[in-house]
């Protein structure tokens, strides 16, 4: 389900929120058990609905690092405690929301929702983890789930709290599936009803608020079931559906099945002709930009070796075109980009 709301846009921009005791919370979150948490907590209330960030801040103030255990939903968060000079991060149990970090001992700790943000910081090396790449090409399962394709960047593990402080770095799990629990009912019908109830509640949690909602819809069972339940639970405002169709590749096109589902719903459909979109469009420009970035890095290395501050006075374009002995390469690149 995809919500279109101002609050969500704010949260996607890593909304910072005071969390009590001078603490600061930064999060990217969608909370499913809002009512339960609102009953257990006392977040500040105004005329506008209480945001997910405000609920998380109240949870951190009450439960501290145990807060993630009480939250149902998808979230990545970080909390700075100035009194203890300690930072801790956490991800939702299934790791739906991404959270990466880089740690250079004695120099810096940084976290971000994307690896690219970390690599843009000075002092964080961009070396590829060749062993990780090799493992992925051989079999996409590694022995260290926190590793990424960059040596300096790591993932905060799902269902874990990562803590940085005077005692160093520590990562501990806060949740795990209890495999000993087993649901025992008396009939197939009761199992079906239990599944229906759990599924309906999972969809309902993602429909909170009055903002427009969109659902991905293919001809498959999973998206069809989600869309049908969402349209039944919340008929107004009208549900929007987003579907990829392949008119030029009929063997891959599911439009007929999609329209059968839509015929029984009150929904506003949107179709994308996916076979008209070239996934490799612009790849040549991307390659040229990558070559330009490599040239700029090489120039910076030359400047560093000569002990000058030459590089601080020029744009990337000027750096490349002023690289003595390689003007032909630079001119070729900029000529094609122009």
C-alpha cells in the first residue's frame, strides 16, 4: 500500500523530533499499532493528528532502547542521548526500512537510509568489498548479513538495536520469531477465518488517516487480495490502483485479469505501459558520468600528492578539462554530454 500524505513526505525526509530528556529522534517510519501506543503513551496533542514521529518520540521517552519491542510497523530510527553521549539505532523486525552506517574509529560515525549518502561524506572510503560481490555472484547468501558491497558501509540488522557510546559499539537483537508457538484450531474453516482476520487487520493498519491511498495491482493473488480488502475496508476516498501492463508483449500482459478485478471494485485505475520503458535508457550518459567522477578523484589525488590546494578552486568540469595531458579525454566526455 502506498499512502500519499504530507506527514509521510515529512517522515521520508527523516523528521527529527524531541524525545524527552534532551534526546533527539530521527526516523523513517510507518506505525501500525497507533491506537495501542496512543493509549499507552501521552504524546503531545494539538489540532492536527499525532504524527508517527511524535508517537515514536513518546515511546523512546518511556521505554528507551526497549521502545522498538512495542512498535508494530516498518521503521528505521536513530536516537541521540546528549546526557549519556550515546547514539542508538534500530530497524523494524523484517528490515523493510533500510538503515546503513559507517564507522571510522576515532574519527566519525554516520548513518543514512542509503549507502550513497554515506559515501558522499569526506573521510569515508569508497572501496568495493570484492569478497561480498564474489559471494553474491556465486550464491546470494553471505556469512555476515550486515555487509554491503562497500567495505566501509554496513547495515543495521533487522530486529536489532545498534549502540555507539563510551563503551564502543554493541549490537543486540530485540525480537525473534518464536518457533515454539503453534496455532491449533478445530477445522479448516477456522484456520481460513483466522487467516482472513489477520490479513484484514494487516491491510487496515495501513489505511489509517484520510489521505488518498494507492495499491499496486497485478493479476496475481497477493496484490489482488490486498486491493480488494483495502477497497472494502475504506471505500472513501476512492482507492487508486497502479498497474504495469505489457501491450507489446502479450505473453507477459495481465491486463485482462486486472480489469476483471477492477470490475468488482470502486477504484480509480492507473496503467503504465511497462514495455514502452527502456530500463537501459541513459546508460551511456551514466557511464560517461562515472568516468568523469573517476577522473575527478584522480585529479584530487594528484593535488594531494603535490601538497597544493588547487582542487578547491575549480568545478568538476574545470578540474577535468585542466588535467594536463588528458584534455582529449575530457573534451570527448564533455562534448558528448553537451
